[in-house]
């Protein structure tokens, strides 16, 4: 992987304020002393059957990276892959309509896009946003003593897997869609509240994205599993085997840096590794700024504002992530 990324590193310019060094959510390029561009691209395969809803989910997922950096999204370009036959133009159009609805909600213009033939439908956005160069939120700024706050429940991967098997109970699909289409727009106001670090929890699950924060910040994150918010029956669905390949990949990828308490069951381990589609923000904040943050999140209407753990000094013989019951 290092050899693959080497040419990209060689092309980095002095005004590239954030690259891929700590696996951050987006690149940030300084325009001048007051403005920096936040640039990201993301696309996913369908997670729901309704094309308009899929477009809404994919757009919210893509926009989240800009919010996680503290930026405001300005313009988006559609990225669409579709098979040469079998998918009517009306279906593709509905995907774009749904994405456009979310972009309108975000105040983000849609300036066009690009489509290619593919074996399966894929859709997302390339998004450009704006942030002040001194107000960038990174995943590497957590400090010992900080508290960790999560703004959405976990479990989208498990509920999507259950949906595909017609195993959801009444109301659970609505909860799933509501979670995946909710914007993380609260991110634009976090820097002013004294937040030290932020990242969005998406495909690598809470384990993967929290581990990136811990490694980038040089701290150990201790998380209470019981405090982690979850979608209806998410832990039980994970325990029943409603997972995907991403869950196993996340567990394998992060295993060397994490300690799980032996009291944590298989369902909870699955939930912590569960890949999230358009998940919430993981925020690291000093204790004396917590009340202000929670009040702001309440006004912003986030689906959760759960204090799930804290950051501490890392010991050479200790884990980077420590999950407690």
C-alpha cells in the first residue's frame, strides 16, 4: 500500500493542509488566509430497494465527509455507475432526484456529474466545500482527558442485512432510513464549541474510525459499549448473524490495536465492527466544553448525543482502543 500511495505523497503541495496521512475524511486545500477547499468523493452500492431513497442515502453519506472536517458543502457532482441493460432510465433518474433533494436540504448546488457502465448500480457524490484554514476539524486532534460523543446510533449494516432477508419488524425500516438520510450538518458548528477532533463513522465501523482517531492523535480511546446508541434490535440482529463481509473485514483489520472486555458478547462485537452507511460523527471534546456541545447537538436535532467514552494517554504496552462493557 505504501508503494501505491508514494506518487500521491510526492505530488502534495504546500497548500494541501490535509491529505491522507491519518486517513482523514476529506482533503483540505488552502486558497488564501481565510478560505480552504474541502474535497471528497464517495459512492456506494444500493442499500435499499427504492431508488429515490437510495439516492438520498448516498448523497447524505457523501456530504458527511465535508461536515466531519467542519466545512460547509458548496457544490456536488453526481457519480453514477449502471449496467448496460436491466435498469430503466426512470430508475436512474429517481436516484438523481433523491440525491438532489438531500443536496437542497444541505444548501449544496449540484453542478452535473459523470456516469459509466458498470456491472452493478453504484452512486455517490464528489463534493467540494469551504472551511476556514484555522477551523479545520481533523481526526487526529484528540487529547488525553477528552470525552467522546457519538451523534447517530450504530447498526445500519445489520438492519440492511436483515432487510434483505425480510427480517425487520414494523418501524425498523423507517428507523434505518431516517438514520441513513439524516445530515451531519452539525459538523459546521463544532469548531466554535472547542471540539478537538472529529470523524464520521462509516464503512470501517466504530472500531475502524475510532482506531484511526486514536492512532492519529497518539492517545488511547476507552469506550463503554453500553453507552453506544444503537438502532432497534441492532445488537440482537448482529448476534443472529445479520452481518456482511465488511463486518469481518473490519474485525480483522483492527484486531491488533483493540482490546475487548471478555464480558462483551458476540452481538456487541458485531455491532462495534458493523459497517455504517451515512453514520454519525465521533467527536472528541474537552470536559469543560461538553455541556455546550450537548446543548448544541440538541438544538441541531441530531439522532443521538451520547457520551460513549474518553481519551487517555497511550501506553506502549496497551491497546489503542479499549472497549469496556
